[in-house]
């Protein structure tokens, strides 16, 4: 694993955007799994600008959505699907056939997970998984206590996730379950990147990088990924030894 510390959020986001763009220049048919959330917003904006300015062909790549709030419809602006459409798919004019997102309203989540796992397998695995880190150390909705061996699965959301997750919604929203890619996907992805910015992430970044590797802090798993990179700004790095 490699640790990269950038001066600020802008620098971090510019470098993260370059990671996605460089991969697509080398491998136009890449399979890319991205997260929603506040952290990657500027990354996606800068990535979209690069695609347009540098005329990067993204018509053959695949975008996989990392996770979703179960029961939250796609038109709700707190849903991950809404986020992906607004910050990525619409600015980039990505065609629906290139995107694979969990259906939060599915009648069978078991089927939904199976479908996602089969899609990833059929496409030859994930080339790049770029994720954020939750305040409790989660990756996607791989909450504390999760098995490192899982592919896609349904989870009961951790209390911290339910509380912190309210920031994405316009009004108080009942959040109970999530559907997420698993840490096995994360470990099997050819490159895995965790992004974090701001002082509020300093405590959990310290745990992710300095605590014993265990499912108590799921993000500690990044340290066992040979092609893992942690990209953070100076504020998020401020508590590191
Ligand atoms: C959320 C999402 C994750 C996201 C993480 C960090 O709950 N499920 O996909 O990466 O937590 O979010 P943020 O970037 O808003 O801090």
C-alpha cells in the first residue's frame, strides 16, 4: 500500500481525477467502481472536465456503483443513484448500458447481489475501485464487524452510518439497510484507492492506517492490498504518527 498526502482538497481531487483519466487512456474498456458521498465530488467534476478537454474516449468503459441505501428511490436526491447521475453520468453523457447500479427497490436483494457479482465477473473484474471512508471506517457499506470474504451483500447499517448519512438527505430519512459491493471485490480489484479529506476524517484515517488490521475498522484492509493507495489531504493526515 502506498500513502499519498496532498496539500489540500483541490490537489487531492486533481490527482484522483488523473488516476481515473490515466486508466481510461491506457485501457478504454476499463471497469471502474466509484463511490458516492461528499469526498469525491470535486474529483468527478475535474474528471469530467478532463474527459471533455482532453477528448478522452469513455464510450467503452463500465461504471459500477459501490453501494446504495435500501428502499430509497432513485429520484430521492440522497440516493447514491441520484448522485451518480448528477455528478458523473449526466456531465459525461454516459450511456445507460455502461452503468451498473444496485436497485434500491428490488423485490429480491439476493438476486440483485448475484446480478452485480456476475456482471463484475463477466467483465473480467474491476480495474479500479475508488472509494471513500465512513466515519466508522466503513468502505461502501462494509460496516465494522463485516467479513473480509464477502462479495455483494445486504447489511444492517451501523448507527454511525445512519446518523452521518442524514447529511445527504433534505429531511430526516429512515435508513436501515444498505446494499454494497464487498471487501472481496475491493481486494480483488486491480487497483484500490481510498480517498479522504478534511480534519473530520483525521481520527478514522489514523485508525485505518495505524490500528491493527481487523474488521473492527474495515478500511484497515487497504494495507493488505498490493496495489492499494490511500490519497488524503494534509488535514486528514494531521493525526498520523
Ligand atoms: C457513505 C457511503 C460511502 C462513502 C462514505 C464516505 O456512507 N456509503 O460510499 O464513500 O460513506 O462518505 P463521504 O465522502 O460523504 O464522507
